[in-house]
C-alpha cells in the first residue's frame, strides 16, 4: 500500500547485503511474501540515443513501471507469506540446493550440480561459467536444470498415476533421459 491505499503494482527493487547477518533475513522469503520498506520510486530510464536499448520499454513489457532502491536489507520488514504451489516449489528447490551443498563440500562441484539440476547459475563458480560460455555450452546449464526437472516430474506423476511402481517408473525415466538429451 502507498499512503494507506492498496495497490497491485510490479516494482523492480534493488538492494544489497552489507553484512552476512542481513543475508539470513532473506532466506525465508519466497514468492507471495509481503514486505514493508521505505522506498523512493523512480521511473526507469528510457533510451537516450536512437537505436539504443530501451530499458524502460523492456521493463514495461514485463509489467514493471517503477524502480526502487533500498540502501540496506535491514530496512525491509517481512509482514507475511502466503502458501502456494509456487512457494512450495521454491522451498523444494532451496532444500535440494542445500542438500547438494552438504553432499558436495567443494563449492565448484556443488555450484555446477545446482546449475545443471536446478538451473541456478548464481551458484556456479565464475571461472566455470566462463569456460561454459567460451565453449558455447552455457545453454546446457540453463536448459538442463529447468526442462529436465519439469519433464521428469511430469513423467513421474503420470506414470505413478497409471499404477506403475516407483522402481519401474525410475527405470523408465533413466532409460528415457539419455534420448531426451540427444
């Protein structure tokens, strides 16, 4: 709400963590969380030169008409979070990411697996990301995590609902996946 008036508006917000303690504040945030914070709204900059990238037009395409900068995460107060299928999927992704970090203590290994399985490129080591980019394989990281997880999840639930055992479904998926990769 702005000045007590309820609004539905997408706003691109930018902030940074000054301390590690501030990062712990956002670990429980997910889709459908309501926050309260002091902001100064600004219109995004339009292209100044003919033919230049129109950032305001780009954001407008996604329904974002305002930008807000918050100096510190400590100024953001979490009010409430609603449960939804998307928030539950987000929690599951975070749990899987945390498990990969525990199973593979070497940060580069965990980051590569998180990128390939979950599509989380921010966990990827910058040197590894540059190697994939140089070789023209960066799409493997984006596509594999998202598409394979959607495909495997859909296939799994369809086959289970047809009355197959989990073991048989696992074998079918393991046989099917190499053909999907081609």
